[in-house]
């Protein structure tokens, strides 16, 4: 079954695609990710389906396309809405026939792949404008996952923050305990326009620069630039709105067993500076 992941930039669409693959029966087969926005129109067919030596100027050797490389596994097409109309036609045929033909070859290759696509665009509007094929949309949209922006899931912010802190501790060989009360308040009040990607980068930088065992807002303030206004109390989010991403991170984080207990599990340490 094809899956379409819809969400703003930085919400973790590729991570979700990887989790779908790892939790599927195809988990032992390849996971191939392609950024559709970075592929020049004239090279898209070669990138997807491969080519044979001498098929065009610059084709000095045979190339294996992404569909063949992902055979038996999952192919992830990020920002699929950026594909040109002509490439969409070629992609549709490959998905329907489950066969690909490398550029310059007369031989078709049978492929068995699961397609996971992602976009930050409204593809239905793109169909109305004539920039995206409706038949391709229905082919890639057998199941839809919508990724909420970080500002719309306040109850998850500290969970993600501690998850990224654990990652930063391991990558940078740090031993930070967690976030003090002031830092936690700043994290919760900030709008996070860059979503999870922005949070990960900010926490990684703050971890690198931190001189105490608990993150303090004063050290992250110049990077995060949170709003000084206090948010009004919002209606609590229903648990049903928590995405698979949240649950996957929770399970993954518990399995990692960080060396230090995070601040929210040891409140007596969060306000202490060493």
C-alpha cells in the first residue's frame, strides 16, 4: 500500500517513512530516499530508472536507478510535488506496470517496491492548477498521514526536547541532565517555525555551549529567540491527535537508556547549576 505523508518542512516526514519501512515486512530490504526537488528534469528518468553506458552525453558507465536499487524494499520520494509533469507520467507508468526501463535500454526490469511519498504542498490544489496529475495522486495516496506542526502539539514539546538532548549528549560526549524551569518555559512558549529540525539544531548547539549539567535558558536564548509574550492557556490536545511519530520516538527513547536521567524525571536537579 502506497503512503503519502503530508506536512510542513521539518516535521519529520522522512523519519516517519523510515519507521514505516522498519516496521514492515520489507524491513530487511533496502530503503532508498530521493529528494525530488533536487533532481534536474533532464536527469529524473536516469535517477529513477537508471541508464546504460553511452545513452546520453555524460553517461560514461551503467547506472542503477532508485527503483531497481530499492527492489523488494521501500522507495521514499520526498517533495513529490516538485516533479515535472513529464516525469510524473513516467513515474505513474512505473508504479502501474511495476516495470522500469533504464534510459537507452530495450530491456524492462520487473520491480517490487513500496512507495512512500511526502510533500509540504496541497496536491489537490496542484491538481486544480494542472501542475500535478490526478491519476498519479490517487496512485500514491492509498493511505495518508498528516504531520502536525510542532506549535500545534505543545504537549509533546518537552518530550521531543529531551529526546534531542539525549541524542546531542551521545554525539557530543556530553552529560547534561535536562532543562531547568526557565528553559522549559522558553521551549513551550516558542513558536518553532522550523518545527523539529529547528529544535534539534538549537538543542544541539545549546548542548555544545552549555557549561552546566542542566540547560539554562540564558545560553539558548540568543539562538532560539522565543516570543516574550506569554501564551494563553490552550485547550488540551486530545490523545488521538498524537501522531505515530510521537509514539515511535517515545519507544525509541526508552530503549536508548540515556546515561543521565533527564530533568523532568529528577525535578530536584533541574534548578541546580553546577
